[in-house]
C-alpha cells in the first residue's frame, strides 16, 4: 500500500464507508494520515470514592475510581440478564458499580483486591454510580493514563472508532520509508522523525510525544511552504519587464477614479501608485496587498486591470470561490458600463457548462484587452491567454504558492498581484511571502460607521428575530451563519438546513434562503444572485460566504454558536456587513459555557480591528493549546498557526534559506529527498478549496 492508494484498499473499507470518508475530504491513504485529530481525550486522574463524591461531577463524565473490594459483589438475575453490583465504601461515602451480563466478574473481584474502575458516571436521585466500568489493575491504568485518544472531525454515519481504526490500519500497513528531512536539520531544530510524528499525532503515548509530533509536522508545513516559494523566486527573480504601458497620466484609471461615488482613501491611492509604477518599472511586479476586510481592495484590482486594458493587454483575477468570482464579474461589468469603458469582461468558473467554457476560451483568444475573472478553473484547465500582462489572486490562501507556480508556467511572465485580508505581523509576512513586495491598505473608508456588536445567549433569540424584522422593514438585508450544513453526529450545533426552516416559521413574511458549500455551483450562484439583487432578505449560510462577499445593503450579521469559530474567521464573517453607509450590527450567539471562549468573543465585541483581534487572541491561547479553534481559511495550514508558531516559522525559514543558499535549484544528491517532497507538494495543486 502507498500514500497514493485509494482509501478503499484498507481492510474493512467498502464502497459505502469510502464515500463517507470522501465527505470529510479523505480519498487516499495519505489523506487519512493527514486527517489530524481535532483534539484528544485524556484519561481522568485516579481518585478515591470520597474525592469523587466531594467534588462537582457531571452526568456521563468519565471517572477513574480507585477502590478495594471489601465485600464480594452481588449477582442478581432479573429476567435473563444477570446484574452484578459492587459497592465501594470510604467513610460515609459509597459508590455503586453496576455491570450487566458479566456474572464472571465475581471471580476476579476478590475480597481485599484493589482496582481502578473506569467508566461513565450516572446519577439516579442523588445516588451516584458507575455503569459498566472497565476493571483495571492500578499499574495498567497508570500506563494508560499517559496516552491520549484522538477525536476526529466526523460526518454522519462515520464514527470516531471507525476513523481511529482506519488510521491505525493505515499506519500499520504503510512503509513510511526514509525521512525526507536531513539528519542535520532534525538535530539542529530538535525535530522528531517523520514516522514518529505521524504515529504520535494520531495516537500520542504521552503529552510530551504529542508536543514533539506536532512540532515536527508544523515545521514541515512551514518548511515546505517557504522552500517552495523560495525555489520559485530563484527561478524567476528579476524577470525583465517587457510590457509597454501607457503613461500614467490621463489614463482610463483616472477617468474611473473621477467618476467613483467615493474618493479613494489615502492608503488606496498610495497602493495604487505602487502597483501602477511597478507595472511600468524595469522588473516584473510580484506584490502582496494586505488590507483588512472592507478596506477596499477590489477597486484597486479593477483599476490595475483597466490600466492593462488601456495598454492593450489582458489581465486575470482569480477568486477562491465561485460565489466571489461571480460577484467580481458582476461588479466589473457594471463598472465598465458605467464608465463607458469598452473592455470585454469574461467569466470562467468550474461550474460553467462545457459550451459556456468553450465560448469563454474563444473570447479570451479573440480579445487582446480582456479582463478575465474566474475561480481556479482559470489555471487548471487549458486556458489560453496570448496576451496576459497581469494576474491577481484575491483572498490568497494556503495553496497560493502552488497556484502561483502554475501561473508562472503560462508562457510569458505576467505581473503578479496577491490580495489578502489576513492580518499578520510584517516580519512573518516577509518570511511567508518572501517572494513578494508588500503594500498595505492600512485605512478603511472614513464615511463608514463602525459596526455595533453584541455577544448574547440563546434567550436573546426572540429579540434578535424582532430586530431582523425591523431592519428588513427598513429595506436592509440579513445574514445568519450556522456552523453546520446538516445535522451531524456528536456535534450539538445549529445547521443551516433545519435553521432556515424554523426561521421561516418565526418570520413567515420574510424571504429566507439557505446556502452551503455542498450545493451545486449553479444553485449557489442563483441563491447568491437573488440575495445580491435583494430578492431574498435573509440568507442562512455556512461560512461559505466568509470571504469577500460584498452586498452593501446587508446590515445584520447573526452568528449562531459563535464560540465554535476562530476569531479571525468571525472577523471575516462580520466583514460582510458594514460595507455601506447604514449602521450595521453583528450579533454573536454564544451557546458554550467555556470561560475562555467567552473572553475570546469579548475581544471581538470590543474591536473591529483585525490586527488587534489577532494579537489579543494569541495572548489568550496558552502554550499547551495546540488545537485552539482554527484560524480563518486564509493562509491556513493544517496544524500550523501563523500567530502561535512564529518561532517555528522562523526556524523553518532559516533552514530553507541555508539550503537555497547552498543549492539554489536543489539539484545536489544530498537534497534529493527534499526536492522530491517539494515536487510532490507543488504537484498537489489540484487541491482547490471549493467552499
Ligand atoms: P475588501 O478590501 O474587503 O475586499 P471591498 O473591496 O469589497 O473590500 O470593498 C468594500 C466596500 O467598500 C465596497 O462596497 C466598495 O465599493 C466600498 N469602497 C471601496 N473603497 C471605498 C472608499 N474609498 N470609500 C467608500 N467606499 C469604498
Ligand atoms: Mg475582497
């Protein structure tokens, strides 16, 4: 079996189970190994009966009670079922242990013997008991206590046990072979071996082993990302700019700026001239534009593309989701019309029919000044640009490096612009985007009112619904976000499917639509268009609308189970409102009890500034919090966290730089394994984030 083998080659995985695995994004044996646990279950500390009974306990809680057998267990037969009971005593405290169908236990639970009883607590009246506890020798339990049980992201029909069993089988039947990292690097950075790391991220034998496993895997993620970017930079650094642009003055871009219903902010103006000068400079542009949600990056992209068209070139804009690509397309078409610009705008997305795509390709061939907008289908299919001068990636995310590589391969080297809302410290940005120059849009349009926030519990819902009704009466629109698409096993959280239905009962006079990533592309588009056009008033959605969506008439963002989202993600979601001139509101419903998540939500409540939020979030997460809630999908790594793991990013960058300095193209035999790993990493570009 190999990493590339299909998941169904693992023993016990039939077609049905394989499909369930596909649902959680697992297709190959390699995928299941990378399906890292979300968290771990820890064995509880041993305690005596008195200790247990003296403290606060919860029904269903796992407890490990140490106790001696003072009186032999009693076996009763009720019906055909033998019930064994044993009472543990300590002073005035007693705890009942109950087993069904296990009369033979009587033989081992001898008078005077000592055991650990591990089971879930149940309560009847005010009597506490352990049902069907495991009986373990104290030494055995001590051993078990160190190990951690993995908890995986699941889907309906796929149980925790099924996933752990499959991971176990995959680990056992794979030959993971040689570690691709050199001994040198591992020693210098104190990194565990790859096979140890994979084993222990899934089945850690101790907290310490988990920490080591995680450190290695996070290092790998950053190392591969940085090395791939560095290799690319070496291959194409300082490409001479052969494009000839029209002079900056009296350009179409100025005409557009003069006609906009607003004036560009100082930051927008500054960044725009950086871009336009760069495109006229001696070398090809490779630039990152960082700006918080709502800072107005889209219009900059438009102006840069208009600049290309005026000079007789094509340009392309890539968006991470179909919804976003279509939205940009609509915006650009209407801006061209409004400003009397005769520029063909062409849409190209994965969900278009073969005929529509063919037509788009034909038009791309035909129009030398076209503005092309699309999803990654743009670069994955045999698109033929013959005159491409600029490629813009909106909402750059973790596959950015791979996708950039693909674009570089497309004939003449175009100017590259990457736009991101991820607020990362400049030092880290320089490492992660080492191959790019950075421009900051560090100002939001002044006319906007700051969003008003509140964090509430579910008892506030009726008020929230009344508020929604009022806002709709004023002509505004509303987003409601739920974490799940459908009901899911073991997860108590709202799902859009049921929520939309019950909301329709609460607010029967409103037009309510439901949107999630599992819908067909064409349906998603229809729903989004209806909302953008104001035909629906309330959109109940998953985080599929997290990035980039712009419907300025929407003024309310209601987020259910808000504590389940990462702060950066909540900030992105909230960025969907407050885009017009009306006052906007963000209502976060906290359904958790956890103190820390309450504090996290308070940070959001206090501030609308992405940078502040990211840094406060970091302070709240302790060093042991490996699996704090995931950050937003922007620049996301599987395990690595750009805020938390700054030190590892620096270490990875150091090692990558050493290698590149010595062997810029990674040709030497010493780096053969690393080269192969990076090739595989870059090849993996087919992986699109199709939210
Ligand atoms: P983001 O940076 O998050 O991509 P957008 O480009 O989508 O933000 O802009 C958000 C909204 O702000 C849009 O409706 C856009 O028309 C508007 N906008 C952009 N620049 C300005 C400005 N200088 N003044 C007022 N509104 C602006
Ligand atoms: Mg945007």
